[in-house]
């Protein structure tokens, strides 16, 4: 599954591990707009027990973590841009 958030594309993959006891979840984050193409946000990689969490909950959690990473980058980026504008 993939979705866009604040100029980034998040691609999420969820699959059972080799033993079939855990969900392995990965989210890659890529800038897709001019202002975000140069940004490097580390992807998210999580593992959950299949006995405790179903696949939809695991997917929701990895998506939320990816969105939080983007929001943190966005806040830091705007803070830096705002400071540089104040200096001029």
C-alpha cells in the first residue's frame, strides 16, 4: 500500500516472517515534491507478534510511525526555514 503525506510518498509492506509467528512491517519514505526530493527520512521497520496484533493493526501502526517521522521532519524543516528568513 502507498499514500502521500506532506510531499512524501510512503510505501508500506506487511508480511509474515519466515516462522509465521510475527508480522514484519516496512515503510519507505520518499520525497515526491520539489521541496522534499532532497530530504532523507529513514524508513520504518517494525515487527509484531501475530498472536497479539492482527495485520490491519500492524499496518495502521507502521503508517502512523511513518506519518510521525514526516511530521517531525516537516516541523524541523520549517523551523530552520523560518530562522533563515528572520536573518534576512
